[in-house]
């Protein structure tokens, strides 16, 4: 009786390898665009979350400070970006300053990054939102923040239905 001692391992044929490569190419052609769209949607959602975080902080500040806009002093004059940052990140008194009894705030742990230009800086008034010089622009009179990138403004408009012009003034549609 004759037996084979060690059968040699069977290799893949060229046809089998071509079929596997073709299947992988088809799967890749279907999956890659879906992952790209998901990444874009995630980025837009993050921008919206960061914008809402700033808006909520500004609205809470106004509610706790008898309607005072986060961008104005007690005489309705615009304040600078450093003062707005202090109002967002530190405890404040009824006048929105850090001196004396400070029972209000802080409203944020840190200023969120604008994911379009990777800046977490604020500016008050000045050039229209979308100039790209800072992370966020605050309209001092209305207390409304806007991303300081044209793409960011478009994202907020598209996702919220906000009437957000490049000057930063917004009316949120219910």
C-alpha cells in the first residue's frame, strides 16, 4: 500500500487571487464614500455642538445678570474679547466682573475650538463673521456668537435653520 507522506500545500491560483482583489475593490468603492460622508457629518455636528455650547453660556449669563448681554457692560457699551472670556470662564458678580461677591458662573471650562480653522479665540464685533481671524465672533449687542469661518457660518445656517448673517446677528427659527 502506497501512501503519500506529506502532501504539498495547495497554493491559490491566479484566478482566485484576481477574484479576491476584485471583491475587495468593490467593497472599498462602496465603503470609502460612506466613511467620508460620516466624517463630514461628524465634523458638522461637532461645530454645531460647540456653537450651541457658546450660545447656551451667553444666554445663561444674560439670564443670571438681569438681561445683560455677555458682550456689553452695564452702560450698554461693547467690552473686549478678554472681558468676554473672563465672563465665560470665571465667576462673576451681578455687574459681570470678577471683583467682590461672585456668585455666578463659570459658564464654560474652556473656549471651544472652531474646527474649521482650529482656533479657540474670541473677537467682539469688528469684521463680519467668516473673516477667519479668530475661532468665534460675538455680536456684542445681541450676544450671539458665530463661527469666524465662512464654512462654519454655513454649517450653523444649514443645521439649525438660523438666520445667521456674516455680521453675526441671528434669529433662531423655532
